[in-house]
């Protein structure tokens, strides 16, 4: 999964770096506010990809004394930072640039340059979006798009997908803004396009921040995984009742599991030790994402009644 994420991010990084350069050149030649906003958008996206690559690298660090469960959550942190940057830099500067143009209108010159740049930008962004969407479709399985984003545990995948989708929409807005300004001779449409691009980025950033927040705080594993864990333990000889199955994603490929199990009273201490060790091995074999398992031997009466009822 990390390998696929890295390829998607690298593809987006290269595409955005090329596009940003051409957009700024076009903005300098034409004086278009929408093109300037799109250039800022691409620069922010390029920086975001660098941060995501850094987060992926940090997330692969092995566990140590200070971080016994590893650094997997680094990718969640940097994905959240990316969302903030999209909102503050991409959205904020674009809206400011658009408002400035609306208050102080200036004619858009040599608009043909903008059309050429927007065309090539759409080609580059389209390729990056296709690559990101292909990988996303392969990983989302039978879920719908929104459900896959909500349930997904690798934010780098949907962050890039969101960025590329917003980029394509932004290019469309910039095109119509420049076109209307060109046809009417009124730069109002150019400034309005810049404001709309900023609002688009702000909305995208807000959604990304919301989806990443849960992972950063500590989301549980997906429901099917929890259900299979409960069933596996419940069907094990020597288990009287499964009290609780607590899980947390410590990273996209790392699930921490804590089980509260009521074992049969007839088990000896030696039998109990062997049973717990065997359960831990079996869980890791059947659920490869589970890296650490903690099993507590507790009477069913120890678990609060409302929690026991949820478990049924």
C-alpha cells in the first residue's frame, strides 16, 4: 500500500511542478488573476506532495523506546498539515487575489497564452488524476467513493485524489473566467474565477481535515475486521465469552488490538498462557494488518453491562 501511495504522490508532484511554472509565466504575461490563483494552487499542491512523501518516509521508521508502536501516525499528521495548508495558502491567497482584482480591475492581455497553458495544465493534471483514480479504485473495493474515503485508513491516497480533482475543477473555473473576461472585456469574471477557485480549495481542505482528524485521534479498524476478530476468538476452544474487541489504527498498515476475554474456569495457568499465545499468533496470521495483540483474561461481569450488550 505504501508503494502505491508513493507512486501516486510522485506522479502528482511532477505534474504540479510543471504546471505551476507554466501558470506563473502565463499570469505574468497576461495579468490574469485566475491564472495567478491557479499558479498558487499548483505551488501549494507541489509542497503538499513533498510533505506527504516526508510523512510516508517518517511513518516507516521502526518502533523505538520513545515510540513503542512505531511512527505510523506520522502520515496522519502530515496529511492534516496538508489540509491546513490548502485552506490557508491555497484558498486564502486565491480569495484575496480575486477580491483585489474585483476592487482594482485590470484588463487581461494576451489571453491566448492562458488558453495554451490551461490546455497543457489539464493534460498534466488529467494524467495525474487518472493515475490517482486508478490506484484508488483498486484499493476501495466494493465501497462507494465517499464511503471509501470515510473508511480508508491511508489518507495519502485520498488527499492526492482530492487535490487532483480540485485542480481539474479549478482549471475549468479559470478557463471560463479568462474566456468571459476575454469575450466581454470585463475583468470582473477573471477576479470572480479567482474567488471561486479559493472557495473550492477551502471546501476541499475542510473535508480533508475532517476525514484526517479521526485517523489522527485514533480510529478503530474497519467493522468487518472487528467482526472477524470477535468470531475467531469466540470460536476458540477454552473461550467462554468475548467481552470487548478494542482496535486502533497506528498507521495505514498497523492495527493495534486489545481483547478482553472470559476464559473457561477449568483452564490451568499453563493452559491459559498457551491459549493466549496461540490466539495472538492466529490473529496475526489471519489479519496481516494486526501487528500487536494484547489479551486480557477478565470475567464477563467485569465489563460494564452496556459494553457487554454492544458486544452481543
